[in-house]
C-alpha cells in the first residue's frame, strides 16, 4: 500500500465511496503514462484498499479545437505503449477514440455509475479544467483529481508569481520538503489487482474500445476521423517508450554541452522532451531523478541559500543546473499562472507596464505587414523567420531560441498586439506538438512582456518590450545547416 501526498489531491464532488461498485475507475486525461504518475498511484491505492479491479480509461476527442492527424497519431502512439504496459497487470485498459464529435458523451457517466471511486488528472490549461469540472457533476461516486504536473504541488500556493526570479526564490525555499516525494516508477510491477470479469456489453457496444489495428502505428489509418488532415503526421513518435529513449539520448549525448550549445540550431543540444511532457508521456519526476542519478547527486547537496540565483542552488554541474532551470523554474512558472488565472491566454494577464507600452505603440508605422496566411506559409522577407515557421509546420517543433525571435517578429509585422497574440496562439497550437500547454503560453506571452521587465531605449512598435533582431541572431548563432535545411525544404 502506498499513499499520494494529500496536497496533490482535490476532491471534486460531495459523493461518498460507492461500496457496491464493481471497480475503481482511473480517467486518464493528461498524465498519459503508466509510471511516475501520482494519479495512477492514487487509483491503485483505492483498488487495493477496496479489493476491487481497476479500469484505466484513456479517451481521445475529435471535436476539440486543433484536433489533427499530427496530434492524434502522437497520442495513439502513447496509447499503444500504455496497452502493452498494462497487459497482464490485472488493470483493464480501455482506449477510446471518438469516431465523430460528441460520440464519447456519456461514457464516463456510465462507467463511473458502476465505479466505487473515480480518479482523474489535474491539468490547468486548454479545455481540460472545464471538461473535468463538468464531468464531476455527472459522476455519482467519490471523485478525486490528482496533480502530477511537477515537483512543486500546484495546490500548495495561491500566489501568482510575476517573475522567474521571485518564483525561483520560492522554489528554493519550498522544494526541499517535497523533493523526495515522487510517484512510483513501476506502480503495478509488484502489486496484484483483482481481475475485472467484464464490462457491461451495452457500454462496449455503444463506446467500442479502439481496435488494435488503429493502435499499431504500422497499420494506423486516420483518414476517416473528422480531424484536420492538412496538419500531417511527423517523424517524431509519441509514447512513453520514445520519451524514455529521448531522455536517454539527451543525458548521455547532449547534456554535456547543454549550457553552452542549447541556443545554436546547428548543434543538437536541446532535450526534445517538451512534446512528451505536454502529452504526459513522461514525468518531470522521472526526468529529474534520471538526471540526478547520472550526476550521482543526493539532496544533501542542495544549497541553503534562497537568493533566487539560477546557478549553484542544486549543487549539480553547470549543464544540469541550466537544464533544471528550464525544466523546473520556467516550466512550473507557467503552470502556476495557468492554475490560478483563467485569463492566462489574454492580454489582460500581462503586467501593467507591458499593457501600457504596447497600447502606446500599437499604431506605430510598420515597415512590413503580413496576414495569417502569409505567416502560416512562411512568405515573409526574413529567411530566419521563414525557416523557423517551416520547421514548426514540417516537424511539429521549433527551436527554443528561434521560437522567441519568431514571436517578436509576429509582433513587429502585425497590425496590433492583440492580432499578434491571436496569430501566435493559432500557429503554435495548430502545429506544435507541445502547444496548448502552460509552457507554450509562457513563451508566447514572454514575447509581450510577461515575466520580463521594461527595456530601454523605447522602440517603435515595441515600446519598452524587449526587442530581438534577425540580423543579430544570425551573427550570434551557428545556423548555416539549419537555414539550408528549411529554406530549401
């Protein structure tokens, strides 16, 4: 028996445990993995405590905004891995993909009606918070929502942090008491669950589980699903297996040069983990402890200083500390914002100074103006920007440093900041495998001043917003191969 820390759990309704239920239901919505997952740990705990079987329901909607072949394929890769991981564990895996919008309506209500307890994931972004809240009103048994998003429990603070520095200081004060509390790396390996005899036929016939042929990537046909078929499948594979392999490559091959090389598009130094983090195919806890095992690190190396500095606090190598600042500080800063402000995706969430300076300069004369179609098709005068946009469209990712320049130019080339924001969100969320995520919104809104400070001199269009130049970027970065690849693509 194992317990999930109470501050990672939120009860979503007033219903009691249904002692006469047939099973425990885990509704897997954002932590789409079978290891290092507090939600699954919680579900297993309930199943063992009640002596009931466990159902893991992983569903995929077709009616959500930006649903496309690229994202469906990536998620189905993960479903394939989850099916294999749960095989012979006693847990019943129920993968469901909507054939038409709305077809999945009622499935959770029917299953939870026969459940003792329902467990769900907590994810503070996109449509998931509203979906989960609405679902909780239909669930007639005890329903828990579990936070497995990061090292810092999101339910433990109601403070919205306005800078990486202030958040880093907070982390340095608070993380030591949470850092050893990690989810199980293999929760079903040594735990025996009761086997579910059957699911009622009326449920299986109305909501048939996804066929093995659709799960297996070699035979997957997405053509009949009512999703965007213009945003095509890319070479990057989804799922826990690919995520673990990507992590291994990063630690063993890329981490040694991360601090000095991560900004250069021609040097493979970035981790490539953000799509797997977004879709829940890998956990921050797994990444963190894999890094620290590589470092032979122990918690007694943590500094006692809480000065908010980026380097030195972890007591790790320069490269690991640089990566942890991205993985922990910047990533969880975005989750903090999205969990506490519902307007995280609007200009109203920007700091006052940023709103003021953008408003003062929104009518400044612009040398170039491009509409959404021109930008989407990379038809600008700027070869670096065009390359970054083509990388996004063709591969589903965009180099971390160039994503910043990409956004700055959208602000510079569109009629006003509101239109720039609209276009950045549309292009990023339509094509990026790691879009629709708190970290994505951090990057987009950083372009407009979030988590930044006023800069001088005051510039046309930007005002006091930080400016970035394509000319200066070309001078600073090693990117000859990058430009050859995407300008001739």
